[in-house]
């Protein structure tokens, strides 16, 4: 009996030895660090994991991103019916890989472009799954060239759109944030789609400079598993993953999301390091109530007892 109790306690401890303040740290406050991870209106605070965190997640396996899955036809994304349903799509993994989809990712096609409203893991040969989505193309409700499937990938959506879809889950607010972002970047179209942003040469040029700076700053740093993004006196959000490899897969999309927000409505970073540290500690200080904290301001993706992704705004 005592042996059973010890095993139970150990199992419970191991299941919780994940996103804790003992395992995850921000870089110490220093001007050289802040300069390295700052570009114009955006500053990133890398979140670094220790060996305990790495060991806890070393056997997770690999995940294919939605972008790669669409490009290699490993996934089928389609309208729920011939009539379609605005806030729901059917997604099927037809490959032998495991696919991870993040809330905020945008697919193009169907009767209107959509942003995914939840984190999803699709196991091999998953069958069709009903996934929560929101419209990011207000003025279209008809398939292009008669095709109701979704074959094209945009990116992780702008930060404010992502927040509206993930936290408030309000279609009206999603449309409002899409309109604000496209208007400020002079990327309006007859259908009001968010994906028109890629046609804005000015925004595209600025995004390239932002993303190149941060990609270089974070290159080959295998201790980084997440980041806190800030602009002006605001914390834009936080994303953490179970490994550096998964973080690296989604970093380009996250940089698109946070950089677009900083370009569109940001200011040079002025928030204090202490405020950023306080924000992160609110998430990782007490793992027993972590899910409750995250649920109020973001999303958590789990595979069994393992937390694969935490995103907050």
C-alpha cells in the first residue's frame, strides 16, 4: 500500500513538473538584452527552459504544422455542409503524421476565409473533426470557382484578431478588428478579407524587416521555448511551447501576428521589465491553478497530461 501511495504522489508530481517558475525564466534585465530583442515598436522577452523542463517533454514526438499539412495535402479543410456554417469547419488529417493547429491560424477558400478559434491536435487518419472558426472575410459567402475546400494558408492572424477569436469568441469583434487592421494598412477589398494584408507592399516591407531582425536574434538558441511580446506600455501576449523545436515551427507565424500589431497600432516599448515578469509569473507561479488562469485570457493545448502550448493575451 505504501509503495502504491509513493507511486501515485510521484506520478502527480511528474505530471505537474512543467510550466513552473522553477523551470522557466526571462532573461535578466539588461540594456544589451533589450536592444537585441527590440525592433522599432516591438520588444520580445524570450522565455528560457531549464533541463528539467526539457527532460519532461523529450518524448513528445513531432508535429506537422497546418501550413505544411495544407501545402503537402496531408489535411482536408472543408465547409460543414453545402450551405456552410460560418463558425464551424470540418478538418480531417488524411496522413500518417500528427498535425497541430493553433488558434489564430487563417485558412483561405471555402465560402469565406476563416480564422481558427481553438488549438487542435489531429492524430493520423483522424476522420473529420468539427473545429470552431470565425469569419475574417465579411463580404463573401460563395465559393471561388465553385470549390468549397480550403487549400491556401495565410499565417497566424494579427494579434487583435487572434485575441478576439480565442478569448472573447465574438464574431462581431473579429470583424471589427479585421476592418481596423486592413483600414490602417490600406488593404481594404470588396470582401473585406484579412488576407488582403499580404497585398499591402508597405506592410509587407515592414514585416520583412521586423521578422528578419527577430529571426536572427533568436536563431539557434535552443533554450527558448516561448516569448512575451510588448509594444508601448502594453503586453500584447505570451506564447509558450513544450519544446524549442515546436516553438521554432510556429515562430514565423507568431512574428507575423505580433509584428503586424506593432506596426499597425504600436509604439516604442516603454513597459517595465517588472511588469513583464509579473505577467509571466501570474501564469507559471502556481501550476495547480494554471489552467484556470489561462482559460480567462487565452488557451491551453494538452496531449494527455502534457501541456503542448499555452497562449495568453
